[in-house]
C-alpha cells in the first residue's frame, strides 16, 4: 500500500490549492462570465447571468446584457474593453446599472396590471413575462433613460378592421398602463405571425387620449394602418378592372398596392402597384394590353382622386421568375399624349 509522507501531502495540497486559485483568477480575469460577475459583485453586489453580447467587430468593446440572479426582473448592460488580438476582457468602460434600477422600480408598478394586459392578448417577447426595457442612448431632457414596453400580440393584428377590432383593446392597454402609474415612454407591439407591428411613440404613450384621439394619432404615425385603410376603400374598384390576364399585387402580402407616402392626416397619396402577367402578356400577342393599361391608369388618375403620384411596375412571369419588366411613374406617363403611345414605346 502506497504511503505518502506528511511532506508529500503538504506539497500535493499546496499544488491543488494553487491550481484552484489560478483557475479562479483565470476565470474572473479572462472568461467573460467570470470577469463580468467579478465586476458586478464588487460594484453592485449583484451576481448575474449573461443574456447576450454584442460587438462591432474584432477587438471592439463587448456590451453584455445581463440579468440579476437575485432579482430576475433587473436587467442592465456592462460594456467591456477587449484586447485586439485575443479579444480578452481588459477593463469595464461603463455599465447601466442605475438605468436598470430605475426601470425595475417602474416594473414594480407595471406588475400590478400585467395580468390584465395578458388577458387582452399580449405577452412578452419570446413568450416571456412582460418586462420593461430601456435604451441607454435614449434619454429625456433630464438624462433619465426612456422606458420601453415590448409586447407581442397573440392574435394576428387586424388592420383591415383596425378601428373595430384593434382600437378597443389598444385603448384598454393604454388605460391599464396609465392606471399602473408606471413611467412607460414607448410601447412596441409586434404581430406573432407576421411582420406587422404598431408603435406608440412618446406622445401616444404618455398623453391621456380618447379612443378616437388615439385612433387618429396612431393612423398618422403607423403607416400600416393607413395603408390598409386605403386598401379597404379602393379594393372594390380594383376588383372591377382585374381579369384573367393579369393579377394585381404580389404573393408576399395581401395588399393590392403599397402606400409610399401620406398626407399629414394619414391619407395615402402615393402608391407603388405591381401588375403581373403570364408569359407573353406584355407583348403584341396580348391584343388587350392597351385596354388593360388604360383601365389601370384611369383608376389611378381619375377614380383615386387622393393620389398625387404613383409608380407602376408591370412584370411578365415565366416559371416563377420575372421574365420581362416595365416600370414607369406618373411623371414618365405624362410624357406621352396617349396610352397607345406609352404602350408602343415602353412595352
């Protein structure tokens, strides 16, 4: 049986302790998790979990978004300088712990109504709890970071019937937030199933508004609302001119056209319209081409009186690719005395 002398035992224990100490020192000096925690514990008495890290390139400072282990609703960032070659952490440049603390205080107020907000069909990002956030670069005149509430709608946002379907719950949402007393500067709502969204800016988020006032303001600041409002108004006219030869719009959206500019009151006054033909639809083989273009232009120029300009995009499809393309604006169309001349020259 191997017997170690007392001296050997002391040496082995010393080596083991030294290895542990060196490992710990390496961990808190060069491993991001250890480095960041060494800082947050020393400065703020907070052990944290790194949620994500962002950089602007090799050797650039790394900004760690961290979550308190003691208080999961406390979030802040720690910005760390890194070496240019090995990208090892060197020193902490700044942190946003104070912003995180003020946001947490507002979160406590908001928590009183988060259950009611969820009943309206909203939840936090990635199915998480409803959490207030802040952007260090967005501050008010007193230097206080602006608090942002990011929500996801469980049901698809109904822009076609926005005033009837969405406005009531959006106004209820705003009423609940106002009732909580939480300082929420902006509200961002994303559709869980599409790329659609609704944004409440500082005015809409902080000003008491009636449902009608909220609607008027949102439609002026969220173009998607006015876009669909225009579609609902004019889609029956487009249905009258559409035929078996061409299709209006694209497959990527249920919109016939895209509004590209609006008047101050949120009225669409500039559009981009795509007209899709099958193969040879934009050639002389289509004897109805001039009549089709005439009908489309008459609708844009005489029926849609609110329009001030348009961009027309005619495409000929072959095997799911755009085989031929013709594009012109209202200004280019005005260079021709007749539709016949336009078709002859551009098609």
